């Protein structure tokens, strides 16, 4: 799932193109004197400010992704209880309209940043939910030996999703998607650092599976 540098740069170029074009367009209209009404001038400046704000967010995301890429495989000294992970995900605003099924097995997850781990998982799930559009959103827990398996997406997608990344029809999750900025790429680096496998089902793009290694109690 971890993206390479070409994917990072391609995503950045794609995401920065629109706000840059918007800001340049409005500033050209303003400088050329084609906006004669005060209301039109104010609207142009507001739109330019918003577009530049998007670019500023992308710049901040670049710093976060760069820091994670340079970190490689850091030590994971902390322990996050699986039941706490489930509770934290239920509390995520991104997953507020989803139903949850199953219960995570007893165990703990090695991590160096529990909040980042929860955010990364929620970010990838939300991306699957966005693909599902108006269909009901659902995620559920399964025991996977010494790992915790989490499946999310539409109800149909979750049922069809293989329980392992090697399952029939499994495919790598696409982390380079328009309109997502570098958020998915950041999440991919976080999950990679935690040794978490991710996949979706080719027949149900609005689905995603996670295999989360657990440590013995």
C-alpha cells in the first residue's frame, strides 16, 4: 500500500493544479480591471484566499508525509488495546454514519502514535465510504489468528471482501485518488509503519480490509 515517490509527486501535482488555477484566474481578472463592482472584487479576493488556503494545507501535508517517509520503520513501544481501537473508531466523526459489527478479539496493537493510527485507519475507511456514495456504510471486526481483521465499506462489499490480502479477488488499495490531497498517502505511510496490510475487492471498490498485527497480552 505504501506509495512511491512518483505517486506522491503525481498526486501533489494533481491536487495543487486546481487551486493554483483558481487563484491565478481571479487575480488576473482583478489586475486587468475586469472586475469593476466592489462586490465582484471582494468575491474574487475571497475565492483567491480560499484557493491559497488549500495550497497551504497541501504544503503542510507534504511536511507530514516527508517526515514519515524519512522515519522508515520506527520502534513501536506503546500498546493500544484492541477494544480501545474499536471505541476510538466509533468516536471518529468520519465514521459517524456507519454501522459496526462484530467485536475485536482480546489483544493489543504495537504503535508509536495511537492517535495517528486511529486517524489513518479512519481516513482509509472514509475513502471507501466516499466510493459507496449513498449506500449504507458498514464495518465489522474479525479474528485473524494473531491479527485483528477489519472490513469496511458497503454491506455487500464487506460480505464479498476476502478476509486476507491473499484472498481471491483481493487487490491493493489505491491511495492516489483525486480530491483527497495527500491525506490517503499520509495514512498509507502510517499503516505501513505499523505493519498493517490493506486490500479491497476488485468487484467492490467501495470496500477495504485491514490486517492489523497484535502482540500477546
